[in-house]
């Protein structure tokens, strides 16, 4: 499953603000706390990359170098999460390629409100799959 990048900018600023406030507070006390602050900031930066930016890079790689395939929507549900007032939906897809047996995957996808009707059960989507891990799927825009 590939997570889509849709992080609101205020979350990024929140992480950065917390990191700088922590550095400032710790640096006031003593230089050894500066080393701890550096470690804390590096940890926050690594976590931010791993959870927010890396999934977007993985999806871009799949879109660039993935195998084209067709997906049939078997089930659609709302996850209850919205990003920039647009819903995030979950879908169970049946992936069909030319040289593999059809298989099912579950993905979560950010959808604009006005294009929500395009993601209904039975519809087909153009997707690309990762050749190394066929469970990683990127939905191509129409």
C-alpha cells in the first residue's frame, strides 16, 4: 500500500517550531544540552522524512518506473480522515496485468470532493505497480 502525500503545511511548521523551541531551551542551560538538542532535532527530522516525505517519493518512483496495469474497484469506504477538506478513502482493488494472475490490494487515496463519484465500485482505474513489490500501487490521474 502506498500512502499519498497530502500533509498540510501547518504540520510541517509545527514540527519545525517544536524542534527550534526545544533547541533554544536546551541550549540556554549548557553546551552539553546542545548535543542532546542536536540529537533530538535529528530524530524529529528523520521521523518527519520517514512518515511524511518518503511515501511521496516512493509513489513518484512507482509512477515513473512502475509497470502499467488496470485495477477494478471492488470496495470503497471512507476512512474519516480529511486533508485540506478533501476526504481520504480506502479501496480494495483487483489488479490485472498482462503477465500476472489478478490479485487484490488495499490502498488509501486522497480524493477531491468533486471527483469522489469517479471512485465507485466496479469502475476501472489506470495504475502502476512496483515491479519489486506488487502490493505497492500508485493510482494514475485521469
